[in-house]
């Protein structure tokens, strides 16, 4: 995969990710829950 195509793919995925976090409350709540579980499991 060429660098230009890779950058375009990363940009598109970033836009979709941010739009999902901002516009879809269950998606953002799920991501938040996963982050909390990860941090709780690894806290020491």
C-alpha cells in the first residue's frame, strides 16, 4: 500500500471514528465503558 493511500485510509477512519463518538451516543458510551474497564483492570 502506498503512503498516500495509507494516509487517506487513516484520515477516513479518523473522521468516521470522531463522527461516531459525537453523533452516536451508544457508541460513545460503549467506548467510554471499555476505556474504564481497561483502566480499572490495569490500575495498580
